[in-house]
């Protein structure tokens, strides 16, 4: 495996997005009654999943940019 930090960071960001997507799908399935997830748990799961998809990769990229400079 290559020791390129950009490659590792790219895969870390994609793993975060994939995990967030899985949370969002589970929350939506719970809200629609397909999975036995109560709505009181599905709504926070949905919010955390969306944050993990859209916000966390941006924070990581900003953090890694300041480390490299």
C-alpha cells in the first residue's frame, strides 16, 4: 500500500459519508415502519447521519489543510 496521506484521507472521508448514509437509510426505514426503530430514536439518527454526510468531511478537510501548511 502506498504511504500517500491524501489517499488515506480521501478514504477516511468517504467512509464517514458511507456511515452517515447508512444511518440516514436506517432512520428513514425506521420512520416508515420498515425497521423496528421508534421515532424518538430515528429522528436523532437521521440528524446525526446528515451531519456525518455533509459537515464532518468539511471539518476534516479544513483540519487536514491546516496541518499541511
